[in-house]
């Protein structure tokens, strides 16, 4: 499964760079990005007796932006993320550390305008995600139970998000984004678990 994800990321990266080469006379920016994040989960149902505390994570990935005109653009890419959080019972003090690794693909519609020597922008749109690894105190939540044949957590995520940022020039961008997960990642019918997070990133464009 991990090999398939790596192949998928490599294919998307090749597609991004080939798009840049084939559209040198068009307003297309591609590049690399890194970021840091805070994330946790919104819990419901039988999981309301727990609280999910935010933890620090990070991401690396590829970036592509297409300026449709001076005021509107589409921005996307591929992010490989590492997220952490803590799950604590509300009744007493104890916690399980939650760690996850996965891939996310956002797509933002961007409204932008000149500001100083660059462009300020704000945007919103959907994202999809795929989990590679999810562990709670060392327990693999994607591993299927030998009795039920089901895993505790779903690999597939989706939701909506927003972004705000600034293009300094043709080479650099800084941005902050927020994601609101809509997919119920917890497979048990009695509980629900939806992703939630914010991040700050910097992009180097080619």
C-alpha cells in the first residue's frame, strides 16, 4: 500500500512539472512547500466522553497555481503530512497519543489583488485525503481486526478548507490554511471522529 502511495505522489509530481514545461508562456507557478500544523479531531456520539487536544505536526509537498486572470486563480498540490494529537477521557487525567501520516490534495479557488510588491489572496475549496499510518499509543488503527475483518479507522478523508496568504514575488509565497473535515473516520456506528486543523506554510516557486 505504501508503495502505491509513493508511486501516486511521484506521478502527480511529474504531472505538475510537465505542466510547467508545457505552459511556459502561461501564468502557471509550480514549486515545493513545507509547513507546520496544529490538528485534532471533533468527537461525537459515544466518543463525547473524550476530548481531543491539538498537537504539532508538519508537511512537505508539491505546489501548483494557475492564474486565470489578474484577480482569480486556482491553487492545488499534494501534501504529505505528519499529525499528532492527544485523546483524553473527560472524567480523569490520562491520555493516548495519536500519530498519523498521510497524503492530502486541496483545491482552492483564489481571489487575489496587488498589494505592495506582490499579491495578497484569500480562497476556499475542498480537499481529499488518504491515510498511510494511524497509531494510538503504538496500536495500528488501520489494521483489520481478525474477528470482525474491520479496522478501527477509515483511511479516506475529505472536507472543506480556507486559505489566506501573500505572493512576495515570482519565487516565494507564505500562507495559512484551515481544514474542516466532513468524513467520519471512526468506523464504529456509535461514535464519530472528524479531522480538524490549521497550518502555516511557505512555498518556493520555480
